[in-house]
C-alpha cells in the first residue's frame, strides 16, 4: 500500500520554544559513566523517538507537542549527539546505541512501546526489532514508524561530505568542519522550497559543537559501514516483523528518499508507505502537521 501526500512550508507547527528551553526541560541519566540527555512528556501509550545523524532529539520538537496530546512521548540524545556526552575515543556503534535505548526503556519500567525513528535512529530501531525476534529484548515493540532512514544500504546515496568523513581523512575533516560547509550540506537535505531558517541552522550548529561534538563526527559516521555489514540482519528484521511498520518518506530527500521508498515496497511484505511530495530528509521538521496526521492514522488503524 502506498499513499501519496503533499507537504509544504505551511504544514509545520511552531514547536516548543527555543533550544535552550528544550535543554532546560530535560533530564540526564548515566550510561556507562556518560551523561545522557532525555525528555519525557504527556500521558498514554508510550512512543519513543529515535533521532538521526548528525543532529539530536531537538529534531522532534515540532512533532512533540502534537503527539504529547495522546501519548507519553520519550526521547534522548544518543551518545555522541546533542546534549549528551561525546567521549572522544569511544567506539560508537548502532548496537551500543540500541543497548542505551533498551536499558533506558527497561529502567523506566515500560513493557510495551512504539518507536518513531529517523535516519540513524532507523538503524537502531531495526536492531531492536531483530532483538525482539530473537526473544532477547526486555520489552515489546508495538508498532514502528520510519522516517527517511537508510533501511536498505544498497540504495543509500550519501553526500560527498559523508563519504569523506567516513574515509581515512575523516578525523581531520571533522575537526576542520566549518559552519558554512555544515550549513550548505545540511540545507541540501531539505526540500528546495522549504529550507531551514537561520535560527534552525544556528540551533543545529550549536548541537553539533556542544561538548566538542565535531571531534567525534568521523567516529559516529562509521554507521554507514555498519549498515553494510549488518544488512541482512537489519533488513531481515523488517521482513520478519509481526508488528505494523510504516515508512513515511520525504521524496525530495537526495540521500534516502524516493529510492528507499521503492525498495521498501519491493522487499517488505505488505508494505505500508506514505510518500510526501515537496518534503526532504527531515519530514518531522519540515512538515510536522502532515507527519502527525499520518502517524495518527497509522495508530488508529492498529488499535
């Protein structure tokens, strides 16, 4: 099943104030001796948000108040991202981030959660699905929404800067990454008619630099190789899933847009895909009202 919708710059909400307010409303907990930033709000059946690379949980701030009307909403900045610690010599991996989420959700006493994942977070969600299928996950995943992630590495088209960051010169490049280069490449991921504002770019840049984040970007981006190495496991997790899955795809995304949506339809049984025209790599940021309506309908269909 595929639904096609249009998204536009008017289809987004204001969000939750400033990035500083988002930070002040958060709480930190310890994971392996490192401080992890988290946010929780609302009441009802829990939905856990998993953010992408190279940004942070702030990406969800426009969708957050909409879903908090009906759900308990939870998110965190993964290790190496946003307001969480960014240890310089850490061996970052998708599996470790999945351990982080599993430990956090279990520690909160949640027995069943839904996942809403974007980009890097999609790979973490795939790993959690694989663990549940193996009978080793400590909670049940009720349903999963995916947003523009490299679910199938064979059709992922990384930007040149991403390729360079994952190369042997990545360490030097990450330390020398300038604001203009960062903003130019990030803007390329948005739909041409709906670029991020100057304040949005300021916020994204601040999150990247917080706790010397530029110094670990080349370590985080190893996830592109992880996706290739674990391709069968993580694609298998989609193909073997018993819970409802929906891909919401901004097809103006040059990295993981239309080709990823087509591949999902080819490889996932009974595929549920919603394509958003005029929306790029960050649907929840570019067109949050539309994404909210698509999630709400997805939720109602399975309850």
